[in-house]
C-alpha cells in the first residue's frame, strides 16, 4: 500500500488517494430507481465518516468490476458505522477465486518452465553471475493500487490502554510474476530435480506474499499489546511475458505466471497501545499506517528467509537474482 497523505479530525484520520473507477449508487430494494449522481465508494464512505453524508439504508453500487454493498449498522463496531462487502459483478469477465481455494503447491505447477540446453546456456546468460547457475526462479512483486484506509482510535473497556483500528475502504491489489528456467541436460531425472527445486522457491514466494500483506500477528489481549489483522482476500492469475536484461540481452521475452492477490473490505488491522485514547497523537496513527503499508519491505525480508530455508532443506546456495522487467 502507498501512504499518500494525512488529514486529521477529532475522531478520524484517513489516507486519501485517487481512485479512477466510479459507480452508480443503487438502493438495495428491488425496483428502486438509482439517483442520477455518480459516486465513488471511497468518497461515499469518507463523507459518511466526516458527517457530511448519511447512509440511511442499504446501498449497492458498481465500482470497476466489483459490486459494492454498504449497509449501516446499529451497533457500531470500532467506530465504523457501516458494513462493507465487495463481490465480483456476476457478468464480469474476470472472476476472483476465494482465499480458501488457494493451494500454493498446486498453483506453482502453472508457472511456465523454460528448459535451456546446456550448449546454449552461456549465450543466453552471458554474465558471469549466471554462468554456473543450474536453475533460476524469478519472483517480482508489484503493488497495483493505492490504499484507502480509515483510522479510528478507541479506549479498551477494561481501561488497560487503547487501540488504533485501520479499516480498508476499497480493494487493493498486489501481484507477483514468476518464471522458472533450468539448465537442460541429457539426464532427465536431473532436470526434473532442478525444476522441483525452483518450484519449492515458487511456493515460498507466493506464500510470503499473503503473509507480507497480512503482517505480523502479535495480538496479546492479556498484556494489552501487539497487533492483528483480519484480512479478506481473493486471487486470480494470468499468463504474461516479460524481459530480463540477463536473459538473451533483454531482447527476448520470458513466459511468466502473474498471480494477483486482492484484499477486500471488511479487512481491518488493529494495534494495541499502552496509553489512553486521549494521549494518542497523529504520529501514532502515522506509524501504524506505515506499518500496515510495509508489505513491500516485509516481503523482501520473507523472501530472503524463504530462500535460505529452501536451500537448507534441499541443498544449494542462496544467490540474489537481479529483478527483471515484466510486461504483458
């Protein structure tokens, strides 16, 4: 996620960003005529949080390829006066799969494998750092969107401290491009072993992506400390092609698998603080904001650890592979 600014209120703080997709507000009741004004989900929710717009009944609107359902709640939870649900349009060409349907070990079998004959390896990978490599797995993480978060602060009921809650208002998507290249020899078993080694790296790469987005789970209610995330996400994939300067001088494209992970409302991140709500300052919220949005840095650290674990279990050496430039 990208931090794009801070605006303070007596009760609310928002990271404000631009969103290109618009929707038409529609009443949830069958047969009701929608208003003639086009709105964005993030604007509707932000104006409600600021008290400039009242959401008095269930609302359904179309935002990009999503159907958004917003329902006011009587029992306000964590200062958020509505329930938000995002679903794919029934007629949408792209349908995201549920998180429960994601099996990393099965998914990485979709990654294209390029087998390069040993006699041409040096020509296709002319740099010294690639000359002795038997197999390569490319992971490349990209954030697709900017985030829209509503931050609220609350005293603990037992008086032990306070909490900051960061509620996601609209979907945000990350993607990871992956390709596998192995040095082919006449020994089939050796080639298959190299492929499986690189697939092990691929499994950790996609697993690390979701873990990086969720962030650390250190919630300890008894000690009024730590943080947690209640994340709702969906995924999809597509085949793409990208270039890499170390592969054939960057003039030829590699087949890759691009995996998208989209985080949806009602996702929420929570942080305990050992002080009352009255002592929370904007800097506390900003620090939590940066922590929630630190998926990129967390992913880089998880990847380093994941590489070491794969090589510890399967053998081999850890080497940082330069990033490639991807494109569809």
